[in-house]
C-alpha cells in the first residue's frame, strides 16, 4: 500500500527533526539544572516512543494538496502537532489514570516510580501527577515556540497558530464531556457524537489538515471542503478505535483490551448496547463500567452483549456510512495529486487498520 | 503614588478587554455543550477575580518605553500574559493542593465541590483535578490564540509569541525545582536563587517587559538592558513575597499566613535559618515543613527562629541589595519617560508593598 510508504516517509522525517529539536532543548535545559535536563529527557523519550504520526502526515499532505511555498516550515508545523499530541496524551493519561502508553510508562507513572526509588517525603502519586502536569505544559509551550519561529509567510503562520490553539479548545471541550460522561448516569448518542467530533474528528484529522492547508495559503473555502472530508472520517476513525479497543489484538494495539470499560468510557458500543438490553444485563453493564479490576469473564460477557444486541454491527455500519461520506466529499474536490492520493489512501487505511 | 494610578489604569483596560473576550468565548462554548459553557464561565470568573495585573502593566509600560506602532495590539499581549498567569495558577494550585486563590475557591476545589453536589460515581478529588488540568490548558491555548490574532507587525508578533512560550519553559523548570525541593533533604542557596530567577524574575518581570518591548520593535540590546533591571527586581519581589507570606497581614494578603511552611516550600527564610540553628531547632523546622495542620504555636516558633537566627534580616538585606541593583540598571538606561517612570515607580511599589 502506497499509504504505508507515505506514512513511513513522514514518520522518518518528522522524528529526525523532533530528535534534533529536542536534543537542542536538552542542552538548554542542562544549563539550568539536572531536574530540567531530566524532564526534557523524559519528554523526548515519550515524544519519540512511537505512534503512527498520522497527524504529522495530515499536516504534510494537507500542505501537498495545494501549491505552497513554505518549504521546510511545513515540517515545523508537523513537529508541532506531534508535540501537541504528546501534551494531550500526558494530561489524558493522568486523567484516565493510565500507567502505560506507547509500550512504556506514562509520564506520571515514570515520575511516580522515580519517587519510590529516590525519596521518602510526600506522596509518590501526587508527585508523579504534579511533574506530569508541568511536563505536558512544557510540550504545549514547545509546540507554540516552534510555530512562532517558522520561517514562512507571516500571515499564513499566524493563521496556523490560531488554528492549532483553537483546536485545543475543542479538544478540551471534548475531554470535559468525556470526564462528565464517566460520572453522569445517562449519556445520549448526541453527546457521544459531539465528543467524537471534538476529540477525534476535529483534532486527529481536521486540524492537522487545516494547518497544512493554511501553510500553503489555503482559503476559507478550502478549509470547509477539507472539513467535509475530515469530520466524518475522524468520527469513523474513533468508532474504529472503540471497536479495536474491545475486539482487537492487544499486542498490535499496544494497550490492554477493554481499557475503555475499565475507565468507564461511554462509547457508541456501550450506549447502543444499553439501549437494547433488559434490566439484569443493563445493571451488569453499569456495574462493570469504570471497574478498574475488570475480570476476563466480565470483559467476555460485555463483548457478548455488544455482539448480541447488534451494537457492534451498528457501530460498524455507522463507521462505514461515515467513511462513504468522507469518500464522497473527497471525490468532488480538485486537489494536487500527491495530497489527494494520500487523503484517499488514508480512508482505506482506516478501513483496514488493526492498531 | 502615580504608580497606583498607572496600575489601576492597566487593570481597568485589561479587565474590560478580558471580559469582552471571555464573553465571546462563552458564546462559542455554549454552542458546544453546557459543560463547555460551564468551564468557560468558571475560567472567566477565575481570570477576572482580581490580582494586581502587574504582568499586564509591565507588558504595557514595557511597550511605552519605546516608540511602538502596535496600537491596540499591545492590549492583546497584556491580556495574553494574564491568561498565562491564570493557566499557571490553576496548575500550581493543583500541585500545591491549595483550596483558595484570590479570595475564592481554586479551580480544582470548585469542581471538587461540584462533584459532591451532583455526582456519586468516581472520586471527587480526581474529578476536580482532572477538570482543573484541562481548564488550565484551555487558558494557555486562549493566550496563544490571542497572540496569533494580534493585528500588528508580523515579525514583532512572532518574536512575542516565541518569548512568551520560552518563558513558560523556564517557569516549568522553576516549578520542577520547586517540587523537588519539597522532597529532597537539602536545598542549596544556589538552587533557591535559580528557582526565584526562573519562577519569579523571568516570569513576573522580565518576560512581560520583553513582550512589551518586542511589540514596539525592541532590539536584542534593549532586551538585555531590560533584563539587567528585571532579574534582580524579580528576585527581590519573590523574597518580599516570602517575607509577607510569613510576617504579613493575612487579610491584605488574601491567603493564609504560613502557607509556604505548610507546603514545605524551601524559601531563603527557611534555608538561611536552617544554616544557623542547632540540632533540636533544626529537627523542629524539618518536622513542621510540609505539615498541613501546622498549629499557630508551630508558626510562632518558626517565626521566632527566623528572626533570632538573623534569617529575616538576611532576606531583607538581600532584597534591598537586589533592588539597588535594579535601580542602578534602570538609571543608566535611556527610555521614553512614560515607560521609565513606571519602571522606577514599580521599584518603590515593591519596596513598600504589603500584599
């Protein structure tokens, strides 16, 4: 699949640049104190630990959809979005109390363990969370610093900065809905749509594409058209994520199956199942949602309910419909071949992905 | 004192603009969901709850030191630094486990209370902290959005964005030292100097001044000269803060006396006292540092030790020396009168302040 080569190309380019940039920052931090150096090292390790770099690729190929003249500055924008991704994951992991991410410890877990090794005073958990909060803040400040320094058309640069930071508002709103959905009794399908649109569609697909387009001088009309492709595709992506998180392969996924259940997340899979089931099963679902020590048996039962109620099929069909919508939006739209091929490829990639 | 009028002028202007801006954001948030609206309202309340707006004033008068042509955009930069201040306070308050700020509840405390009112599921503390983390993130994204949108010279704008975000790295490094000083056995005077330089001097005085100067097209040389004034003044400001926090008037201060002790903060007052005292008092200090339920008697004893060891005098003299240094740096420097008068006035303000 060409798309895999395209993704691999961006991954290589953006990681090379991130490594250089973060090494420079480690030198700067070393002049301040050993603890600053340690934090920057920790952040570098986290940022470079992997991921598909889908967002960076969307910035790059979003740019390639148009005749841009930003040169290497587009890689700066791609680096920025990856730093924003790290910032969001670091804070998200505190909120979700996750201990592993991308096959290694989360930042708060790492500082928690470091406390256990070195110190006796104060609480290791609070210590870990405190340092992870500011480590995430650092990643966001680095992302904005890079954008501010981009050597390119100043008007396009300003628009890119505004787009990225406005996207962060939307992610925060999505996260807020998400946190509330875990404590509230009822979550409506509409709220889940909104959450997916804010947290996944706007952030994972639309914003990176817009950033790339803006770097190339894309117009308001261009952005709207890209959104018509990005929003349904992003929602489909999130629904796929939910399905993989429950029915996927733990090894390929890099995170434990069922973590959404353990965290009490209301996904389409769960909300649709809740609509269909009768009282005893309904109570069962409500009881295991948010259960940190979910047993394999509980998980198996939940999966059976999701299959038997038709909720899995519903989610699959919804994802399929959204993907068709994205495909239709893209088909009608004249773009440079290099960019458009990638956007078409990413649709197929999302349909087929297993991680 | 003219300086009070100058501060009052900036406070009025910047708060009026912040209110307008945040009201617009509340409208935007309302279209998304009630929880987004609630978060933006909570943030607005926090941002507008007060403070001297010293940083906004330094942006404005830093700009007035030069012949700038940024017009109203300088107020955007002033708003931004106040939003950054809120972002930092919100995260700091989680880290320090503070429940009140600016005469009202901290953000995490507010969401904690809201959880107790409305929900039964999950832990109110974690709920409060989670929402406060993302509410702080929102404030930082808003600050960067405002800077990105400033209608002014694009080169100056880029430099201002970079300056603000680079300052945030330094605050993070300072905070990191601060968190470590609470768990480590020994903190050196040099580490405290570094912490004060990063957290107070660079952030409270130097960065806002630089932002103002950059908005007016200030050169590298200008920034260096402003730093020669800002860094010693900022350190003196922090030392004053420590003294007021232990010997000041609780009502004027708006926060409880002795909170540094309760949080286990290593200030000059404490580190110098530890150097001088003998074993039983040394043990006493180490035992009460970080003691959440510090008694009035404990606090009185600590204050006596700080006075008797000459540590209070040491801090006062150090602050005085730093202030002389700032005065000297400013005296040699040709600047526009409106700006320079304010910078001179702020020295006297800091010498005399009681809150």
